[in-house]
C-alpha cells in the first residue's frame, strides 16, 4: 500500500510538472502571438483597412455625398476598440506560424506594392462587375433567358 501511495504521489507530481510546463510554453506562445499580431497591425492598421473599404464604397456614391459619408463613418467608428478586437482575434485565431507568415508577407516590399495597386485593380474591375450584376438582375426581372442572349462583345 505504501508503494502505491508513493507511486501515486510521484505520478501526480510528474503530471502537475508537465501541466505547469505546458502552461508556461502556452503563455510564451500567446506572448509571441500577441507580439506578431501587434506587428501585423503596425504593417496594416485596422483603421487603414476600414478607410480603404470606406473609400471604395464612397466612390459608388454621388460626388456630393462622398465626403459626408466618409465623415459619418469616421465619426461612428471607434478605431481603438476595433484595433484591440482585431489584435485579440488574431491572437486567438491564428497560430504563431500563421502570424509569422502574415508579418513576413505583408511586411515585404512586394506586398506593399500590391497593397498600393490593389485599389486601382479593383477600380478597373468594379464597373464591369456592377454592369454584369445589373444585367443579370434585369434579365431575371424581365424573364430573359441568359443562355439565349447574345454574347457580350469582346
């Protein structure tokens, strides 16, 4: 019986030691993930991402409404809260390796060049996408069978 108790105590202590090591390594991993998430937000701040989306939407409004819309959004958004939520979500969602890959890519000169060109790319495609959607909605509304309609000129 005495051996059993000694064995039980030894196994319990080993188990607790392993759990403590896991907690320490998990804490270190969480610290690293938070560092990487914060670095990612230095590269691509949430405010910048919202601003890009708002500018994209504003371009679809009449010119007289664009500035008013942008001002309304700026007033309505709590960017500090959004940034905190974004960092916390990244820490809890992505692995350390994924966050490191994001920082490596988005921090690269190529990714920065892509980020500058992407709005131009979207600006060129958006009118055609809207035209196609409008055409599909009109065809649906007026009962036109799209398979019988002539192909769009190239």
